[in-house]
């Protein structure tokens, strides 16, 4: 096993830069997820690590070895793709053994490895089937089995769950996490789904437009996003963002564009006099008859919680309550805000101030 390091890695397609200087440090055995909106460059970064794409500048290391010009087959990594890329004319067992067959591995060793991987993944009874005789989740497991039998230094996953339905995706999420806990192989996983990133990763790399916006443990990113982009990207439903400024006379009051006063605790000095964004996660509001009036626009009960969109501070604000609430669109409710969990961002730079 080995760690992975990206040092000032850049990539242009023609004159068009898509990776603009990326530094990422991945420890041996770590599960790292690259996440970001479509087109931010995460697949390109993964493909460069796999050796499927050249690097325009910088350095990629696996263990202590610089792999910039090493062909894919010599990098000792195994990649699991979105479309599984199984060979349709080969059985599950053959699909899993194929890369070992190419290396002229010993037959007994090959069988042992395939059996072991099949056992881990619950594929033992399916070894003689062909891919067309499998469900989507089973195919995905075969694709993972193919990676496992190679016992590589690093696993790469490129959106492996995006072809599965919602329920199966949740199940496979835990399977992949469990697999990693068991094998402890360094893993780099790409997704655009921040929930996948939050639930599976040791460390998340948030990318945007060819750069890394922030690297951190899932809950660190959730609680301390470095800027508006990360704050808006991590968390579902997303953080509410209300524009305004601190009151000149009372810095514990944020004044929204429609003059609604919202509570702030301990704002830093540099927030005074600036155009700000008030960042409020949906779970940090509660019903309180003495709170701020807000008009219900949408109400969505899920059974165990109630999600609402209300009009507050001149903006649509999403709230999540861990209770059932009888209300209809148009009703007025009253909300108090947990000021200790409010963030303030500089509206010009996007940086978090508190
Ligand atoms: P998605 O989630 O949609 O797959 P991504 O974050 O993985 O997005 P990439 O596939 O890495 O994004 O693409 C990053 C940028 O590079 C995009 O603007 C894309 O159009 C561009 N790009 C990717 N491959 C090529 C190529 N072979 N030639 C030219 N441009 C490319």
C-alpha cells in the first residue's frame, strides 16, 4: 500500500486549462473523495493518477515514486468505472481473474484470490454467470471484485454508483465503506454527490473550476466551510444565505436587505461595515412564539421530520424540524435562530469570517 501526492498538478486541453495547480496529500490507507460540480476537473485528476491522461505540469507520486511518465499498467492501481466495463462474453469468475491471467499468474493462486474476493463481496454463487444475468448492484460488485483480486496499492473509483437506483446506491455506499475498513487500501473516489462524500470519506477534497477549494474531514467542512462555495456545496438541504450587513450601532444584529434583524454572536471586527452573507443551516432554527415572523411557502413532511421553505429576511429560507408540524402554505410561523451556529461571509471575497 502507499500514499498518493499531487504537487502543483496542472492540465490543459489545448489552450484551455482545466486543472489549475492542485496540491493534495493522501495518506497510506486513507479514503479520499474528490467532489465538485460537473466539469470541475475531478475525473481528469483521477485519470491523471491512473495514467490515462498526461500531466501538463507538476508531479504525481504514488508512495515515494514519481509516476508522471509511468504507463498505467506499472502504477499498481485498480480502477472501478461508472459503467463497470465488464467483458460481456466472460463469466463473473473470468471477469475477475482477467487481469491476473494477463500477468500469467499461477492458476491456483488466481482461483484463491477470486474465491476470496467473491466471498468478501457476496458473489460466490454468481461466479458462473455472465454480466447480462446480473443486476446493476451485482455488476458493480463484480467490477469491485476485479479491482480487489489485483491487491493494488491504490483503488480508484470514478462515480461508481451513479448508474444505480437511490436505494441500491445507499446500500452500496455502506458496502464500499465496509470494504475499505476491511482492506485498508488507499482509495481515491470521485463523485459529484456530496452526500456520498460526507458519508464515506475520511477526507473530502472539494473542487471547483480546476482548483481545490478546501480539504478536510467531512464534519469539518460542514461546520467550518472556508468560503461560500464550500458552504453552499456541502450539506443537503443547502445552507441558507441571506445578504445584508451588521448594524452600525449593534454588532450583534445582522440587518438583511429587507431590514429584518437576525441574531449574530461574537461577530469579528472585520465584519463591521462590509457587505456580508449570513449563512444559516436549515437545522439551526426552531419554532418559538417569541421568534421572528416568517411566512410558510412550501411544507414537505418526510415522516420523521418536516422540511419547510419560509420567507425570511427577504429570501426563501429552508428549515428542517425534527418533528411533525401542522401548517399550510401562507401561514405565519415564528422562528428563533441558534446564533452560535450562524456563519458570516464576506460578500466580496466569499471568505468565511466567523
Ligand atoms: P463530471 O462530473 O461531469 O464528469 P468532472 O469534474 O469529472 O465532471 P472532467 O471530466 O474532469 O470534469 O472535465 C473537466 C473539464 O475538462 C471540463 O470542462 C471538460 O469539458 C474538459 N475536458 C475533459 N476531457 C477533455 C478532453 N479530452 N478534451 C477537451 N476538454 C476536456
